[in-house]
C-alpha cells in the first residue's frame, strides 16, 4: 500500500506540473469508484474536467456528469466506446453512468455528438 501512495504522489506531482487536474475517487472496499466530470468551456475551448480518470481492471465505476457549457449547442455527449458507455447531457442537467471495467489500457472519453472538441482518457491499471 505504501508503494501505491508513492506512485500516486509522483503522478499527481507530474500532472500538477503539466497544469492538469487530478481527481482521486472516494473508494472503499465495497463501493464503486465515484467521479464527477463537468463539461466546461474556458476561453472558447470545451473540455471535460477532470479529463483523466484512473481506475483498476475489475473496478465498478460511477461517474456523475454535469454539462456546464453556456454557449451553443445546449447538449453534449459523454462516451467511452470501449465500455459501451454513451450519454447525452443537456445544459444544467446532471446524469450518472455506471459500468465495470473489464480490461486494462488507456481508453478514449469523448463527446459523441461533437467528437472534434471534447476528449479525455480513462486509464485502467491491471
């Protein structure tokens, strides 16, 4: 366990140096990994915050989705195609997706409605 915290600390340090955002989920032995992902717009760029989620293979994942983009269009998607996750969230709305990760790797998170401008990653450790 001590090694896990050391790796997490190094990862957080590197991401902070790169200007990223790290979210450590609220985890207990019996609960899923809970995240909140907000779709935001900053200086004209639309993005997910946080844009990287880290879990382990076999984990149950629960993601609360919030669309906080003020410009048009009023709806945006959240999709992780490799896990058949796909949801549309209207401005000001909150939705939740839940799934279990069954394979390790780095997987694309995107807005399936507007794939050119909103992306993130789901990192699944073995």
